[in-house]
C-alpha cells in the first residue's frame, strides 16, 4: 500500500468564492505535508459527449454534477430546457454541440454567450449545417454568435470542414451524423488540431453503437441510431496538469490521484511524458496515479513540445517553464488564441512577472526565454477570465511564495474545487 497522509480541509472555503468577480491572495504555507491526496473532477469533455449521445437517444441519465465542471451543468440544463433563447456564457463546447443538436431537431431558437464567446469562430460548423440544409442566421457578424436556427438539417451527404481552428465543430457534427439520412462523410481541410478530442468523440460514438470509418482526412458515419446509453466517466487529466506543474516547482513531495488512470479516452495524459524532464515521476496503479518529485537534469538545448493535439496543457506547461525561468519551444499553438482567452497573449503578458519573455511571431510556434527577474512581491496575475490561465498562474506558488489572482472565480468552468484543493498548500483569502 502507498503510504499517504491526507490532510483534508476542516471546512469549505468561504462563500466569497461564489462571487461573480473574485480576487484572491495566495500565501505558501510554511510547512506543507509531503504526501497528499486529491480527488480530481471528472473529464468534462467525456461527460458532455456522453450526455449528448444519450440526449440524441432520448435517454435521461443525469448524474450528480455537484463539484464538477460548470460546463457540464450548463449543457445538461440546456438539453432539458425548452425555450427560445439559450445563453452559454464562455462555454464553446456546449455551444457548438447544442447548435448541432438543435439543428438536427429543427427547433427554432437563438444561441448566445459572453462577449468572449462572441469572438470565438463558429464559421465551420455554421457552414456545415447550412450545407446539410439547415437555415441558420448569424444575427450580428457572419460566423459568430449570436446565432438563430430557423430550420433544421434535411439529410446527410458529403461535406468539407475546416479542421485548423478547432476540433469542436467536427465533434459536434459527428455526434448527430448517425441520425442523418444517408449518413455523413466529412472531408477535413487544413491542419488537424486537437485531434485527440475527435478520437475521443469517435470512440464514444462507437461504444454507443455507431459505425464510424476514418480513412486519411475523411470520416464516414453510417446512418444508424445509437444503441447503447453512455455513462463513461474518467477523472480529468487536464486538471491533473496543474498538480504536475506544482510538483515540478517543489523540491520534494508526492500527490496521489484516486481513480485517475492511463490508457483511457484523454489525449492529455501525455503530460506524464512531458513532465519527466522536469523531475516529476508518475507511478501507475489500479487505485490511481501517484506523482512524486525526483531529481531532474538540466537540458543544454531548450525542450520542445507539440501541443497541437493537447492544447489544454499549454498554460500549465508554459507557466512551469516560466516559473523555473527555463527556455522552451512550444509548437502547434496557433489555435490557443481562440480559447476562453487569447492564451498566447494572456500568458505572454504574465511571463514578464516571472522573469521570462514569450516570443510569438504569428506562426504556429512560440519560444519562452529568460529575461530580467522582477521583484518577488509583485506577483499580481490576471486570469483574463480564463479558467486554465487562473489555475496555471496559481500553481506557480511554490516559487512565487505569494501571489494574487484576479477573477479567480473562473475555475468553476472546469475545476470548481481547485481553490479548496490548493488550500492544502497555500493560505487563501479574498483580496
């Protein structure tokens, strides 16, 4: 048995964490237990896809979403509601999946979201649904929310889709494909980004009884309704990335994640390979995953990482190198500009506080370089309303010792208990 010391919170963090706008001050605890246990949330990408597949079958298999990603609750509430207008805040996946769902049903309604969501491209999905016969109107700017569905898709067929900006439109369309007359063939155009999420979608569809064939850049789905309900849940590897980051910045210690497993449906588990060079060892067992700090070796050449299929690892990985003031190259990152924030811009604006510069020339690669360190007491980080930026900046606390996070409430989008869990390592108070 692994020897674990689990220090849980005696009470939840204050109700102030529920505020719509919240700034927090973090102070590293003088003494932190070397061995801790953290229950990660379930993967929201898998949960939402399972709910989508069930909804298409008319199956209600709602599970307890307390403590889980807000995106999950938002999507399931939308599926259950019958109304003329739906608001998705800054939730790109629920928006795109729900747009495909309503277009399949032919339900007239309007979908909208936050100012940032209105900046996130919907062009490829809107065009694809129109190619399949749906009447869809972009109410303000073509290719962006708010979007009005006037009539639904008429049949399947063969279409082209741009795969260079996001995988979500492809996944949205694939999941409704078994219900399209004649099935669907998608020919992918452009560089394929976040492909692991398309693979996740296809694996879940196949488990539910769909027939899907992938041949090069072509995906074919047979007209055949799903046959099995889905309750596929996995602990979230994206959420684990902040604790790998945290451990990379510590001198010793270990964290155990119950029920987190490898060889599942999540491409982000590649992070265990990424962090080997940063002194974080992963021990796999039937009970879960243990990570522990081990000696690392300095690399003479900057390490290079391809994030094209695992974009959610970008913030934690870049902030890890920023806090360590190590040079690194990150490739396959252009689509990070289209997330909850422009993650290239937001991370670049925070790196100078850590003594680094993120160089971006508009291509598909950024370079992180050491620059002049700043004053230690000047760590005031802005999350820019992005949950992954907030968590990655907060996880720098082993080296910053003290930091302040603006708009800290955004973590509820994917990891609502993040501040509760970080409270094991840092004293947290409203600022």
